[in-house]
C-alpha cells in the first residue's frame, strides 16, 4: 500500500494486522507499506508448534518476504514483533537502514515470572480445551475491554471489536499461547550488539505490559540506540495516537536516509 521506500510492519503476540488500521494509511502517504499477520495469528493457518518461536517465526517471515521479493528499508515492530525483526536483521534475512521498536519486548520476564511463565504457557498449550475456553470467555461482556485496559491503553470501539473477533478464534488463541511458550530472548540479547540498522526505541510511559525501563536496558547493550519517550500512552500507543507514531517514524526515516546519502558522497 502506498508509494516510496518499502516499510515493513510486524505486530506483536496475540494481535494481527488490524492493529495498524490507523497507522498504515498515514505511513502509506510516504512509504510502500507491507503488513502481514504472524504465523497462526489473525486468520492465518497455524504452523507446527515448534515454528511458533523467535527463530522459527523470523525464518518463516523472511521466507515470505523473499517470495514477495520485498526488501524493506524501514522495519517497524510492536512488542514481540520488534524482537522478531531484530532476529531477522541479525540472521541476514532483512537489511533495513532503520528499525523502530514500538514498546519492544526485548527483555525476559524478571524474578519468579522467569521460571513460571514459559512452563505455565506450555502447560496451557498441552490442554486443547484451553484456547476454546479462552475464546468462550471472550464472549462475556467486558472481557476484552479488561484485557486492553491492562495494557495501559485506551483504544476506540472499532479496535475493541476487532480484538474481540480475534480472541474468539481458538486457533488464534492457541498460536499466541504456543508463541509465548516457545519464547526465549536470551540468544537475541547475546547477539544484539551486532545489530546493524539504526535502532529507535519508542517507549510509552503508561505501558503496563513492557516496562519503559526495557528501552534503557537495551541502550546499555546498544549505546547508539535512540529512545523516544511517549507520554500518556500505553502498550498499544500506535493504536491510541497513530498520527504521532507516523510523524516520528517519518522523522527517523528521513534522518537515516539523509545520513546514508551523506556517507555515499
């Protein structure tokens, strides 16, 4: 969609391309935008469970981009989508000049959660009834609204309705659970100092899912990374204020393009 340098959008765990509904048309005024549903998400076909991992999904998304003959110059990822894009860059599957992480999920859960979260997700995945029960619970009034409120964001009713449609789909729920069960960030953090593109970490002050402190932790690993703080927004900042996010992406895209041009002179 649109014309200009190719820009790739990757959503996070449990979401789908609907989450870009406000941002994508704005970006399409300046870029050729490619947005896709992660494997098993949205209403895509779910791959084998072991493929729903950081290396597996980065490999599969990379294969799709090769098939489409798409070489993004700008890559934008939300939450876990940012980690997938970083893994793709490190593996040589994409080579953008700019990587924008929207509340990027780069750090493992700390403390007791480190030992409980993955085993709990795996236990839930082993029970085939769990995704169906979750989807059934989502039909209850206020359930999806509470899930979204827990991210620290307030989104419009169209967005709420789209999330409600998603979480009523047991296949989508099962894929999100499998993805969480297989999620291991330590290898990515080990390799992160080799990340080539300019990294911009957009972090929302009210994010209840990914602490704003994560951006600072990432910059300790990558001192050249830039932090853009988003005030009064939550984990779904790009759905709350798409105009602001589009403006910031355009700003950094133009800056990196100018820097790239100057190095070639």
